């Protein structure tokens, strides 16, 4: 696919996504939980404790973020943060490494800078949470939710599966390493106050 087609595809995708989210009303979130998988485009701090060159928990990262540097590979919020806001969540979806207790009931961000679809992606930068490991962490979260809800893991898995089938939950997978077009589109939307 050439560069022009990629730009058109991403523009259409973002417009459709944002137009679908604009119908948010104040009050309860539109979906019960939000799970995020991916790389640095969505990472909200999962790499902070890893031995890796792929870290963003220092300045200038986070200079426009309310809590300062958090591990987001941006000066402010990630696209996942904007989506969570558009979906009606009061706060940010917690990263897997910081989610505790009932935090997981609203969703979890598993994304890790330098991760990719293949397990060897990003290994030259040091440790990272591969997509395979992110999915294993998701299974751990399902078990944790089952415990919190007082039921069997199967019941929680059924509930999360039902969310996925019925559009009642949002799962975003963002593997966009080195995607200049995606980054530029997000910057343009932010610059034009569309995000």
C-alpha cells in the first residue's frame, strides 16, 4: 500500500472512530471496561520498571500531562487516553503494572513501548512486554476480575467474552511502531482541536 492510500485509510479510520465516539453523554461510561494492547503509541507506563532503552518516564515526555512524565511516549495524552475520555471514563485507564484492586474493573492498558506482533520485535532495545505477554497479562486480569466479582474465572471470562461480542467493551490494539503517518494524523487532529 503506498503512502497516499495509507494516509487516506488512517484519516477515514480516525474520522469514523471519532464520529462514533462524539455521542458521549455525561454520566456513566458508554462501555464497562476498556482494554488496550500495543506499543509505545499506547503505552502509559508499563516500561517504567523494565531494563530497556524504550522508556519515557522522564522529561521532556509528559511536559503537557497533568501528572508530568508517566511513561507515555508523548508530551501529553495518548490516543487511548483520548478514547477513554470520549467513552466517558472519569480517569485514565491504568497501566498493567500500576493497576491494583478494583482498578481493573474499568479496564487495563497492557501496551509496551518497543513491543510488536512478533516476540523478537524491539529486543535490541532491551526488555519489553511482547504482544504474547500482553495477552497472558490479560488472562491474569480476567482471573483477578473473577476473584473481585466473587465468581469463577470461567464466569468472568464469559462476561468479558460477552462484552467483546456485544460491543459493550472496547479493546484497542495499536501496533504502530515507526508509523509516521499515524503519529502525524494524531498531531494534526490535536493541533486542530479535534482530539
